[in-house]
C-alpha cells in the first residue's frame, strides 16, 4: 500500500521565472541584495535576526538523465516517483541504485509552455497527477500496480478535479496530501490576474478537497467549497511544519517572490499586492518572507529539521528559512548557489534528508551532461 506522500485582467502575464519569455539565470554580480527577514521591506522589519546555523550538503546523485522532471513523490520503501512535464510519463526511481522503471504515460497530457504533466502525490494504491490537457488543467488518479510490466503499471485515469484554467504560463501544479489526509492543490492565475480575486474561479487559489475531489466534510472558509485561500499568483510549493501549519511558496511578477503561511479564508493579495503590502492596502495577508525574482522564482517547498527549504528556478539555489512558530528564527540562507542550475522540486525524506530535483531541461536552463537529476541532501 502506498502511503499518502507529497510531492507538492491587470498586469501583463509573466512566466514562472518572473519575466516574459526570458529565463536566463542572473549572475551574482547582477543580483539585487537579498530582502532578508530583517530588511525594511520584510514582514519582520524591526526584528534583528541572527544568522542561521548548520548547513546542507549533497551526499548522493540518485539518478541522472531525466527529461523535464517536475513532480516528485516518495514511496514508503524509499523509492521515488517522478513526472516528466513534456513527455507525460511517470518513472519510478530506485532510491539506492537510481535504476529507472517507467510506470506509464498519462493520457491526454498537452505539454506547452509551463504546462504538461506537473505535480504528483500518492495515496493508498493510487498515483495522483496534476496535468494540462487540451482544454484545462486537471487532477486524475490512477491505480498503481508495480507487478505489471514496465510501461503498463498505471490503470485508467479517473477524474478527481477538472476545469482549472490553463495557459502557457502560471498553471500552478503542486499537489500534496496533508496531515489531515485531505488533498491540497496549488493553482495559478493562468495568465489572467483577476481570477485570483474571483471567488467563483479555482485559479489563483490553494484548494483543499477530499481524495475524490469533493469539498471536505469539515468545510473550508466557505462550506461546500474547495477553496482554502485566494489571492495567489502561481503556487508551486506546499509543505507542513511539525505543528501541521501549511506553508506555500509563490512566484511574484517583477518584484517579490513570497513565502506564505496559509490560513483558511485569507486573501494573499494578488494582483492588488505583490510582496508585503504598502500604500494603505487593507484586507490582505502579508508574506512571512520575500525575495526578488532574481534570487528565487520558487517552485518546490519542504520541511526538515526546523526549517523550510525552498527550491529556486531562476535563483538556482536552495533557500533555508528557519522558523520559530509562525515567524523566521534566523535570516533566510542560500545554499548550492549556481552549483546545479535550476532547482524545481524539493521533498523531505521524513527525517534529516531532502531529495532535490533539477530543472535544466525545461527549455529555460543550460543543461549539462547527465541533466536532469535527483540529488540526495543531508541537513546538518
């Protein structure tokens, strides 16, 4: 049996790197100074925070040669499921040897721009997948039978949730099962920012639903609704801390990427606010931390050893955000800067380790021999 495991109108539409059509990494000499937790632009302004302690290091390259990897889901025995955005295939990677076994191809995937086969999650004997079809973004689940021959291990897809607006940009795509056994979904505005404030649209939201796609019996902010929070631009990172609080990483447009503490019914401001609200806006929830788009463009998010870990695409680094309850305990710190290119997904191994997925074959990176790859990290 598979345990429930994460994977994860207005301004002109920009891509997930914070720029229209340009995903070129920014060199350190070009980067703006980091808006750390103690800066005047940060929600924690006025709190002088100490530097973080400890480090993270790559211990193993688990596997190489992946094609446009996106979602990652860990299995109880230590193997990994990874999705290929462009091919629509799901592969099982042996956690020790790195051997790859194809489960199968998800039918109906239409890969275009940032769309394709995106997030993965597992629950009981089902693999859940978020993908872009010819008409929408949708979530399906497929019975997984590893005893069948390679390429034939996925059953026919059953619809969980559909009619999520699609676009060449801002498709969201992260899915994960939470501590409450509900399915959580990060969506994007699909290039139409006004959708994020439209309570009738599932775009630009974080959704919470039962495994079959129906609203949870205990409700969200509104009964009979799957909408947990609104005002998001493009959420691709979901993670829970040890107190079961939900956190989300979110792509900004031109100024600020965000780390948000997600609470039911809260409005996180997009497109009225990007980053911390200034100028008298009311009714919006500020991010806990923020970065320039050059430093982050955050996709994956994970929790390990008292910190959140956030993978940066354009930023090409792994950010650590140590927490004290709902606030930063120390300044956010960057690791692996420029060492492995674009970083798409990070997943906890349930202890003091992380799996990290690179994203250099996504059409915006500079792939090297062996890209893309899954790395095993040790948090010290």
